[in-house]
């Protein structure tokens, strides 16, 4: 019987891992049981966001010091830049305790993970990346012991991007030679890879031209984030498994646009946290983590009103989107340590995005 | 018996006044009855935001063409730059129809306005500006026929800023020689002027050193916005008056921080729009306008969690704050044409800001 | 005998035309003789740069007030946003005095202009735009009385861009749906139109796929600038004509990269201003105007060293390029009122750009 | 007899130390002889520039792996963020070879260094910081064996800044609570510390109010750079010493404004590299390193023409200044690996900045 444990810790900077070190010291987290860390860092979330690399380095050094090189290297480090608005930099640390005891619970949180090989630059944003990710998701599901694809609630993918150097090294045979655009294509292909793995779209009918273009194709459970700090993919599957125990529960939904908070409210209600308005303090304390994607709606409108995210040449649209959807979700939850990441290509409907919430079941209840 | 009418119109750009021209053409708005226009434009909202000047010019030209120079010049044009996140550029047009008929209603919306003389650059951010604004607010209240200060719900002030040229012309005798900082000081002194006029703080105890520093002093009903496009102040008072009729109602509250939407929910409930979660479509249609201020909390935290708005050297904190609070409020209201402006010095508690909502009373009811 | 006159005037803001009004008042410039105004305004030079629209409006209003609507409408207003680094906002006013007297001089500055019809959104960035511009250049050359294509020194084109609205209105049949990218494509097609008109490239061999991609194709005399404030093209040809008199001379060259100032030094020497190092004050006074284009080299390198302009997601590469090339040229000239504009697609070699300098001949000399 | 060696190495990213590792591997640089590394990294150069921390970490790890912890910790790591325009990220590695042989040369480059204790937050920007830096400079001069203050050519200081956290921890007793402003004050106090140490200003007459305000006080040889990645100061003195050998020579000058390249040209001439126009390739190869400071002139003008660096709320003025002065200097030198850093408070005259150039003497000559 495995048990998933999830810890949300504050970060005073991209390289501030003191809260994690303290949790190790105090025995609250077992370094050897850590399988993944999601980090919301305070960079721009785009090409030249080096906060992700700095965080990866700081986390990697700490994990290596407390475990061994192989164990540390196996931990999926999914850094997502951008804490625009009032979002707060934080870490979400995922532990899997093998013999944690307790009874299996059909709704208990399950976690699996996989790494892929390095993605050749010419494959980025193309079908080869879709397939590489789909295969990785299948492996991560097996790692989680999830058989039914319907039991998957969120697949978080960290994927690579193209730099000017990588484009040049590839001799120009790339899907795009614009670095910022490569992030979107990488997220797009990764999300379609998830959609294929989860049976949300049909691989046979998928063409390369659809990647980053045909927004009718999407996964409601994919969350992809691109970064300069890796060359392959790190894939983490969250869902419910049959052989997991513990008090953590997870739910998911898709937001139709950046201010569509009602699906999140419904998820909370299903998980035992019904909220009329903002969560009350006692309810809020039971929310362990919220992961969501946000993007500017490609048609330039939200519910018919024009937005200016796509015509702003000073601030990238992903930054706008994180701040805005982050504000909407923080208005519901009542705190700001939310893992909202930007760029939701093929992740939820156009202009919207997937959302997953992990809560702690009330003692003595079965939510 | 006067009647206030308020119209929210979309803008396809800072100089797009076609919706207003169409309303004039169709007789929906009487050009000669327009007393003020609030405009949410898509600039950066800071020093070099020329969208406000462009909008002012476009509106002024249209009003002059449809009325006469004196009438046009008397219209208060309060342009607030910044539609970060998904906020939507729009105009809020205020009409006062003198003999509109109907019965006086004790809760009917009342509007008054005043212009001040040009503010000498050395006075900006100092007690002289506080006094100039306080005197203007008193005049605007008389214009609205509001006797009881408690009947004022919002005082919107458009105030000037300092440019490098104005600083140089003043021979350096200025409260600050940093242009961006001058915007904050101008808003600060204006807000304290409102607070003095409304009896929220005591003028006798106010020192120059407190302006822009002592955040314990604030008005819960002041909203100030600085711009390069004027040298004096435009002041608009919104409240309830005894000799006004019509279906519009107004309520106000103060948000304690950027995600504090519960006060807004309570205002809506008091105005006859109780909402569990986001407003439903029928309710939303009755919301005519929402005006709010947002700012980064000066202590760098929201409910204990660190935010990065004040350490971000790429995006001004006012831009972050508008996007985030805008998202929170849009999550409640359900649309994005919200007049959220940034920089809430002495406007509401530190990190929070005032908020006013104008709604249309349901037919046959007295909300 | 016509005579070209060129005036460089400072601007205290995008809508500051006081220096031009004063020159009209003093009789230094004849409003009816103005054929074009180039304006360097202080916006971001990209999609949401409304300083160009504001400047266009201010100039148009002044010209209409001093001439008549038709004359004012015929003036080419070429606004280029972006005064990054220490570049200084200014106007370059071009007058053509018909019977100015004096003898024809084979090297005298000649000016011609043309307007094109509105460009349908689907044509932007495609061969139809190339052809529209090429035809306009031919007309502008005739207007200047320039027969030999070798006598053209610079063709300045102001071209349109796509907004989210225009893309939507076109039903998606557009070369790109990214607004910032549409600026580059519009400049690219315009530059190729100039190249076709000047015989620098062969129209028959030109394919649509080459636009914005095949950097081996370029004009060394095209300077194109895109803006939201127009829907057609404004085209101004500068060169030497047989029937022009006066003391103004013009030279041109192509910079190979952003720091390649030696060609500019050679142009100055040919025009009678030999400079070892920075121009001396007396020489500098004879430089009437400098027009240049700058861009980030597409390969990410300048003389082998990596630059970061194309991986910077905070500042657009055009802004970097203007500041950097602007600094290099200001180091040569010794002042900062330089008309350096960004985005040199097909304008000069990749990473470089065309350059033209107008000087006043020394009295009593024939440089 | 000591010999100073200086190596300029490219960086493909803030954490790319492969060129340095390769130089260690090849024996071109002795890890144990490295005393300082200056790094030009590609962040925004302001508060939330984490490229400096990432670079510091990568360099520190490499040095620790190749030497020992104490030796590595003693190396001064002076990271300066910001490669705006076409500036190229690079490292300047300073070696001191103790028994390198050769004859002492009166003009040979000499290097000294010092670290200070952590600066308490309340001392930042105040006289206590001036004194701490002045004392450190004196130590660094002794380390270099420089007795005559006139033999110092450049003092490079890396100094700390205030974050929201540090301000809060200090209980508000700080010179400023604005993080970006704290960078300027830290540079200002550091520069005055250098000026005191070099006898350029009189410590007795210096008041706290002058720090960051009285621009008549400055050092022509101070270069200060603030960063979040350290709490004390790293100080490196470059000059000429009596007991140093080797082919490296150094010269210095002060630029009066951002385009004042003539002093740099004169320094080159004095060092044996006379240039009419841009350096020729053979000359350029002998330029080992160029270090300069740039800033927006506080009066908003360059040689009488308005600049917009101080009214731009989208891009910090330091970023503009680096790009512009960087372009001017690159136009002279002919390459882009220039260590131009921003914010020249009390470093050179207002709007200008100090400049030092290290060249390799031609073989067989004594420049």
C-alpha cells in the first residue's frame, strides 16, 4: 500500500530551499521518498527566465546532498516561471511513502512519473514530440498503478524549448526559429501527447499541421510548461489509484476562460469544501495545492469583451493571463500560493485551461 | 428633479469613440447632458502612457463637435490607463438629465463635479495639493446637491504628475524628481484631500511628511488616478442625493487586499444582487459599472504569503495589481469591463482599495 | 525649379507640435509647402504604440488648421515609434518650394511622395502588398522627377499592421494572426516592393514564401515602418533630381550590422564632412537629418559574439536594436536626434540596415 | 614579481562556465591563481535579476571543484546584469601569477581585492556604507601593492541591495524601502567610498544627505554594481604597480555622457591603439577588456536634446543606458563583449561614467 503526501512550502527566492531543508531536518519529509517537486518561480515564465534553472539547481543540490545522485536525478523537477499579480512563489513537494499503512481508499491520491530521453531540436512541436510524450504518460500511469485512463486527473509535463543556439545547431530544420514561439509549440505538442495517451483525441487522425493551430483538439487534463533548463520531458501523473491510502483527495475540471471559477467551486464542493463566496479559513486550510493553466483567448475576447493581452508588445500574454486567472482563483480560494502557469495550448478549451485541486479529507469523513 | 444616467460602452482603441458617437446619433445619450466620462485605456497606466492623452483628445473632439466648446470643456474626462490581465477597455459615460421627471428616490444615484486650477509643480504631493483637492470635492458635492458627507460613495479624482521638464521648470523645488514617484505622490495628496473633505481624517493633524508615507491615514471612498494629460484636477463625486430620481443605485466598500472580494459581494447583495459564486447572467446585466482601486501591499505580502510585485523591475507594481484584483473582481462579476485602476495610496487600507458599484434597480422594486 | 527644404524640430511629447507651429508663425516653414513629416515618437514602436496615432492626430490637426483639408491630407505622416537608449523624439519636416529659384544642382536633394489605397488585411505580407508598394514607389519617383533608379537614396514607407480585430474581420485569411509578427511581414513586403521598384531584385523570381524568410533578398535603400494608425501606405522617396536647386545634399549606405558605423563615416566624407572620430561641433551643425534602420541579426550573433535580443521576452528585439545602433550612430554624429527605426526585414543585409544622411552644403562650396 | 593575466571568455548562458572549465583543462588558466571574475549576464540588471545569482553559483561550484573551498570563496565574483542592445554575455577572468617572472614594468597591470563584512540593512546608502567601502578599497590597494592613489585606474565594487524581506527585517530603519531605489543608493554610497579612498572627495565634508543627491561629488574611477546575491561587498582594484610584470596595460577616462566616446579613443591612443574611426581588426585583437558605466543623465537631456529614459515606465533607465552607451562604445571598438554596467551614481559626472580599457602591449614595444 503506497501513500501520496503533498507539501506546499514557501520560497523567498528561486534558490530558497530552506523550508524544504527544514522539513527534511525535522523528519516531516523523507528525502528519499520525494518523487517530484513543482516550483512556481518568480521569473517571466518565458525564454529568458533563468529562475527555473536556478531553482532546479538549488533543489537538485539539496536532494543530492540528502539522498544519492541517482535518487536525486530521478526526481521530476517541474519549474514554472511567473508569479504575476499577487501569486506567491512556492514549492509543491510530492512524496510517495511505500509502506505507509492505512487502508486503500478508492479516491486516494496516486502519483506516477516518467522521464523521456532528450528531444532532438527538429522534433520539437512536431508529431515526434507528441509520440514521445504519449509514451511517457503511459509509463507514468503504470508507475502510479493507474489502469483506467478516467482515473487520471492531471498530467503535468515539463518540456524543452528552442534557443537561437539550438536552432542554429539543428541547421534550421525546426518547427520555428522564434524562441518564444518554440515554447508554445512545445507545450502544444506535449498537451496533444497527453490527449493521445488519455484517449481524448485520436492519434491516427492527428496531423502535424494541427499542432499549435487547431484549438478544437485539446486535453482537459494536460498541463505543460516549457523551460530552457531541460532537453527532454519530465512527466508527472496525478489521479486516483486502487492501491493507495491516505487522506489526500484530488479533483479536476476545465475552466472555459480565465474568469470561469464556477468549475473550481464545483470541484471543491465535490471534495467536501462547498463554498458560497470565498473559502472560509477552516476550509482553506484543507486545500493542499491548486494547479491550473491560463492563456489569453486566441480570438481576443473574453465573453464578448475585447482584451489587450495579444496586442501588448510590452508584456507577454502569458504573464497577463497568469495574473488574471490567478486573481480569479485566489478570489475563490483566499490565498495566493497557487500553481497557475501560462500558455494553455491544447490544454483545455481555447482561452481556458485545466485545473486540479488536492485537498486533505476532513478527519473521520470520506469526502 | 435631476436624473443620473450611466452608460458603459466598449472601446476598440484609445481613440475609438464610435460607440459614443452612435449613442449620440441614436438619441440614447444627449451630448449636452454628459458631465463626465471615465475611460479605461490600454496603456501602461504610468508616466509614459499616452493612451490617456489620445483618448482625451478623441473624446474632446467628439464632444466639441456635438455641443459647444464651453460645454465640452466642462466635461470631466478621467482616463485611467491599464487593462492588464483580461480587463477590457471601455468608457463609462455619466449624464445628468435636468428635468427627467420621475419621483425623487432617497437612494437614487447623484453626480457632481468640479475642476481645479492648474497645480503648480512645487505643490504636487504636498499639503497645498491636499487643500486644493479638498476644496474641489466640497464644490463637487454642492454640485451634486449632497449635504451629508455620509451620502458620498466615491470621489474620483484625476490628478497631474511631474515630468522631467516640469521638474526642471520648477527649479528643482519639487516633492520628488522621479516621474513615476510623482504619480504616487499626486494620488496620495489627492486621496488625503478627499479624506479631509469627507471628514475621514483631520486636516489640522495632517503633516506634509505623512503624504505618501503614513498609510494609517486613508479614505475609503477616494479613487485617484494621475496622468500626464492635465495640469489641474478633475473631480467627480458619486453618491445619493435627495433631489434625484431614476433607477440607478450605488454602493461602496473597501477591499482589505487584492483578493478580498467578499465586501464586493456584500455590496451587491445590499443592492439587490445576492450572489453565491459568480453573478448569474441576469444579475450581471444589471451591473452598470464597477470602479475599484488596486495596489501591491507595501509589506510585500498578501495574507502572509510573499508577492513579487514590488521587486519586479520589468513590470510596474501597479500593472500587476490591476491584473490581479481585476481577475478577482471579474471572477465575481462575470465580465471584464471593470474600471480597476492602480496605485491606491491613502485609498483604502494598505494593499487594499475602495470599490463602488452602480446597478440598475430591478423593475418594480426598491432595492 | 523646385527646392527641397528639411527641418529638424524637437518634440516634448508625441502631441507636441509647438515647434512646428512656431516655425509656421515665423514664416520659416510654409504650411502649404510641407509634403511629408517623419516623426520619431517615444512609444514602444510595436503593436500597441499609440504615440504614432497621437502624433499623427496632432500634426494633422495643425496642418488642417494652417492649410486646407485636402492639402493637409496629402502630407505623408511617417511616424516611427521608439526612442530607446538616448534617442531624442523629433520631427523631420520636408518642404518642397516650387519656385524657389537658384540654379539646378545635379546633387540637390529631391523629394517625391505617394499614397496607396488601403491594403486589404489578407494581402498584408503577401505579393499583393509587394506590388502595391512597388507601384507607389514608381509614382513617388515620378513626383520627384527622378528618372534614373540609381538616383534614389532612400524610400521611406509607412505601412499598416494587423490587429486582432482585423484578423477576425478577415475571417482568418491572413499571413499571420500574430499582431507583432504582422508588423514584420508588412515591413518585409514593403521593403521588397521598394527593391522591385528600384530594380534591386527581380519581381518575376519572387515567391510569396520568400517574404519574411529569404534574407538574401533585400533593398539597400528601403526603410519601412509599420503602424496601427493607417490602413494603406505612405511612401516618400528621397534622392537627387535634375530639376532641383538648393543647398541640401543626401548620401546613403548600408550598415552590415548594428555597430557598422564606417559606411556612415564614408557617406559623411563624401558629403564634405570627413570625420576622424566623432563629428566636431561645426560639422555636426551641418547634419540636417539621419535616417537608419536597425534590427537584431537573425543568427543571434554580431561579429561572432552572441547577442540576447531574440531570447529576451521582456523587451522586444526592435527596441534593443534601435537603442544599440542608435548609440553607435550617435557616437559618430555627436547628437541624439537620429531617426533610427527598428525592424529591417529585407532592408539592408541581415542584421544590418540602410542609412541616409542629409547635410547642408558648406557655403560657397559644391561638395 | 607578480603578473596579472586577464581572459575574456564567452558565456552561452548565465550558468555556462564551459569556456572557463576548458581553459582550466587546457592549462591556459590556473584555477588557484584566479582572484576575480567579472561577469556580464543577460538579466535585467535590476532587483529581480537572478542571472547574477545563477552565474555566481555556477562559477563558485566550478572554482570549488578545481581548487579548495577557501580559495574559491576568496575569489571576487562581480556579476553585472544586463546585455541590452547587442552587448554579449561574457566573463572577464583575472589571474595573479605570483612568480611569473619577467621584468617589472612601471605600467604593468596590477590587481588587488578585498571583501567586506555583511552590510547591515540600515547602513545601506548611508555614511556607514561609504566608510566600509573606503576601508575595503584601502585594503585592496595594499593587496595590489599600489601606494600612490594616482596609480589606481578602476575600482570595481559589487554591493548589496535591499529586498522587501530585508526592509521588513530591519524594522523599517532603512534609507529607502523601495527595492529598485536601494540599488541606486548602494551604488551611490559605494562610489563615494571609492572617492574617499582615492582622495577625490573629502570625507570630512561629506554628509549623508549628499548620498544619491549631490551629483557634483563623484569618483572618476569607481564602478559599482548592486546585486541580490551578496550581503557584503566585493572590491577589485585595477591599476599599475611597481612590482608587476607582463604585457597587459590599462588606461582610464571619464565619459561626459553616454555618447562621449572621444575619451575612450584617447585612452586607446595612449595605450598604443590610435584609431581613426572604428578599431581595425588587428588593433581590436589587442583589446582584452573594456569596463564602463552608463546612466541616464538626471536632467533628462543629452547635449540639449531630450531623452526619454527617465519617463519610460516599461523599461528601466539603466537598461536603456547600457544599450545606448554600449552601442557607442561598440561602434568604436568593433566588438560587443564589453562590460558596460548601468547606474553611475557618483561614478563619473552626471549622465556620464568612468571607463577603463585593458590592452595587450604589442610585442617588442613599450606602449
